[in-house]
C-alpha cells in the first residue's frame, strides 16, 4: 500500500479523531458497519482504527468527516463540535 506524506497538522487532526472516533460515531448514532459502508471500509477495519491498531490515512479521515457531515444534514444536532471545527480547519488549510 502506498505511503503518503502527511503534514504535522494532518497527523494531529487524525490523532485527535482517532482518540474520539468511538464517541463521535456513537453520538452520530452510527454502527461500525454503517460508518464502514459510508467510507468504503469494513466494520473490522473501523474497529481496528478505533483501537489504534490500524492506521487512519488522510483520505479516510476526510471520508469519515464527510460521512458525519452527511449524517448531520439529516440530524443536525448530533454533529460533535470538535469534528465541525476540524472540518473547517482542514478545509481552510488544504
């Protein structure tokens, strides 16, 4: 699998999301399988990412944020504020 260069800011954003991913996913009322389907990963891979035993790349980070945003369009009150802030930061810096 190719390795992509990530900036320090990208690594920090990914690390922050990984630490809170289970809580964010539950707040979004998504199962691991639903999140996996939304981002093109298996339930097992989402579980590994949540445990920190599988890497989460920048493309998957963005896909997860987009899945949360699309879910929030239907249920706006469930989007976690730190996720919303990181989307804004990510979009403006890259």
